[in-house]
């Protein structure tokens, strides 16, 4: 099915506005790169100072060309860009890439010029990438619309091409995007597209991601982001990638304070709260990597192998020490390196000298290369039910010796029974890379990255898109009457939650001592009493809580003490009264909350609750709303998850009830995102299985 950006990435004709004869400067390099990569379409240089450039007729203006133009690449002074775009629109140009800098990244009037570009794109329908972009490269269509030296073609050099599957690269930094490409090329990983998003006046990372997700020639996507501007398009693309099971490996920078400042100034995009980004990535199965080489290693494993069916790894080596190191690398990532069954050990043992070992890691020794034991061991392991993946650890430094014979290795890998990953503990020679390339082997040389890549492949294999949230459980209610002050007290917050349909324990707000008898009769003993004020967030810090009260005498004394403590510690606070409620049964303390992210909107959070929340920070976030099933997956992702599942003989808790509460709160937050900024339920006590949960305390903050 055609995509709106097909004519952008595969143009039949390109106009170079600002073309030059000087190949040492960017305008001249743009033309040179297009021609060196053998662009199959028509090229039209545009520059009023030349009649011809490198044998091509040069035009004074794009309107003088007189034929349809799919793509204009613009590299002229910033203040000349908008008039040039107006001429492009008049000439019917469909797409443009603005290489020129000096726009929103500089602020002031320059930012206004970028706003004008965005307005022009919206008015005319022309799709515009940049400004401040490094262009793009479509390898299959041979479109090198960039000045990056990474796409330069060197005469007589035969490129290393290992994989038939291709990676696509979307980067908000042109330098990093083409660095990914440069390193992928060195490994022999085929590439479909590399695109630099620049300042994203019109086309953004989300729309480029959508193109790669839909593109049949792109099998894995590498994404480098500082901040997302086209949020709705990005989320739609992420959802589609999850549904199609197309891996997206993402690096998000700007996580530190310094990094965030640099991200804002570099591309004029606001770097969002990193936790929210990670929540979105997790929801849609993105593979997060914070290292360039690691990201490429993950990509290499994914494009050259099937996904594993489990987490059991066999390590095959010609060096005992290297094999142990390889086993450690995968084990440190939580993968299993099981001892092989007796039958497999017996078969492999026949292929090696007596001083080798077949237990796992499997050391066929150096003799295994010349005797064929290495190859035959791999053959046996690819069809064995003992393991789900194989890591081959060996030396590939030789310029003459072949560790495998292509006619023997290729069938074992083409069968795609399980991943077979190759790591060289010596610097691999070009000879070895090219020999193994014939069998589709990408040779890797970072052992820690290999361990991470195999772990991520196992995790991605288990990922499935989350079920949509059930938004029909909660009734649609008008909550405006409960949102009359910026911050609500616990009593006010719980009143709002009850109105919204959240099930809570029955409690009574007592404003006068004369109301205490009726409150006790309604609630019963034992009970808890808490001072209520929107100005007192932490009641225990002002002596505002009394628990396990069992007599009427204690009730009256506690009422006076709570009021006195509040007046003493917070004389300026507006006191609403004292909340009287039943003493909650014991349970595991959990925090459930929502907050609003400036980029992605409402987020729901769950974590280890009570006073330890800020100490341990054991929390998981997801974009709201979530289903009960997705909430259950969030709970499973907590380090404290064993506490919910019967840790050390304790009773299993009512995880289902907790998951439903999380889902309901997430729906409430998403539905009322325009009115509610935050919700915090802390603690929520999770009782034994079948006995539900109790929301002990609650806080709602109105959106400003």
C-alpha cells in the first residue's frame, strides 16, 4: 500500500537549491554524493550564479525547471529559505529537505522563520524535513540526499553485506544517525533508510518512524531521540510496530540535567521526562539501549537470527577461558547456561580430544576447528531441545584460515531453528568477516554487548501488545464540584474518587465533637482518626493521626489532640475536621498514582508503598489508561513482586483486585486529564487472595 512519504524517500527527480561546483563545501558535496551513489532519477541544480555544474544544466530558479519535482534539497542562507520554499510550492514540488541551519535552535527571529516554514507546509501540503537536517539516505533506491561522508563511495571497495534483512534508522541527530549507518556498514548489516529529522518544522520522528514500520524492506528500526514533537503520530507508529512485531531499538538522550539542556538547545525540542519516555517504550515493546555499539549489536542479532523460544544458551568455544567468559556474559544478563543432557554430551564428546569438555560451555579446543568438531557441535545444538540459543566464542584474527566451511555452515543457519551468535575475542580480520558473511554471519566483538543483545532478544520474543483498557467499568461522572481548590484533602480526594466509581472504605468527616458518637456507631471499633486539611499533606509529621482506637473515651481524647497538634504545628492551615474510619486489616503496602507528563500526558504508576516509597523507588510507570492485564504486568515488573506472591511462605495477595484498582485509576486519570494533574493512593493495603484491597490514604491535585 503506498505511503504518503514514498515520493520523499524514493523521488524520481531532485532539485538542489544552492548547488555548487566546490566539492569541499556542503552544497557541492550534496551533488557529488547523489552522483557517486548512482541516483537513478533526474538531478536539477539550482543556482543563479552558474549556467552548468558538473555537466548538468543549472537553473536560476526552481520555477525555471518546468518539470515535476519530487524533492527539493535546500542549502542556502537561512533568510533565503522561506522565499525558496514559496517558489517550490508554486512549482508544485512535493517534498523538501532543508539542510540550512539558523532557525529555532538560535531562538528569536530565527525561531519565527521556522514557524513560518511550518505554516507554509500546512498551507501548501508540501512535506518538509528540517531545517538544520543532515538529509537522508535511501540505500535500496540509491538516494543519497545528504552531505554525510558515511555514504561516500570509494572506488574499488566492495562493501561487506551480510544480512538480507535491513535496518532503518531514524535520528534527531544527523551525526548520530549516520554514525549508526557507518558502523552498521562495517558489520555488514544491510540498511534500508537513514533519515535525520533536524528541527522538525513539519516532518518529525514519529512520521518517519511510521514510514519505517510500514516499509516491507525494513525489518528492525534504530531510533535516536532527544524529544518527541509529533506525539500522536509517534504513538500510532509505536502501536503499529508492536502489533506487527517489528523491533524498535531506541536510544533516548537528554536524561541528565546537562543532557536535557543540550537537547533543548540543539534541536529546539523539549526533552521530555525520561521516566515517561521509558514507560511509553515499555508499553510498546521498544528495546532501550543507551550505547551506540550495544544498539548495533542488538540490531545485528535480530536481523541475522530468528527470535529465541526460551532463555537457555549453549556456549561453544575453541578456548576454555573465552568460553567461561562467554558463559558469564550471558549468565550476568539472567540467561541460563544449563548442563547439557547426557546424550548430547556423548555425541559432542566424540568430536573433540579428551581434554575438551561437552558440559556447557562446550570447549571443542583448537583442534575442533581443523577436525570439524566445531561445525558438527553447532549442527547438533541447532536441532537439540536442550537449548534455545547458541553463542559461538572463537578467534577470527586469521587472514587465511577458515573456522567454518560455507557449504556446511550455511544450511545450519538458513534453517533458522534458533539464534546462533558469533563473537570473536580477537579483532576479526576482513578475511574472516567476508568468509562468514557468505553464510549470513555478523561477527561481533563486544562480549558484554553480545550478552545484552541475547537477553533483549529473549525479552522481545516474549513481548505481546497490551490489551486495550476497559473504559466502560467506571461511569462517566462530572467531577467539577469536587475540584474547587488546587489541592484536595484526603476526605475531599476520597469523595471525588467515590463519585468517580472507585470503591473505598466507608469513613465519616467529623467537624464537631457532637458528631463523634454517630461516627463511631457507623464505623465501629477499632478505628483510625486523621486530621483533615488541604494545607497538610503529611499528617503524621504534625501528629495528625491516631490508630487502633478501641474505646469512646479514646475517640474524644484523640479528637481534641488532633486539633491541638494541627493548630500548634500549622497554625495557618485551614482545618476541615477529623476523618474517622475503620482500622484497616494488614496487607502489603503499595502506592498507586498518576501524574501528567508534558509530552505524553497522563501516566499511571505503581510501586512499593508506605514510607519506603521514596527510599527504594521501586516503581513502574505506563501511559494511562491501562487494562487490568497490563496493570498485572506492571506489578510483575516490580522488584517487590515476590511480596505480593507469597514470599517466604506468606499468603498470596489479591493481585487481581490490585490490578483492577490500578486500571480503574488509570482510566480516571486519562478521562479527566484536563482537570486532574495527580492522584496518589498511598498506601494501598493488598490483602490475601480473594480479600481485596484497602485504600488507606488518597490525594488528588487539580490541574492548574
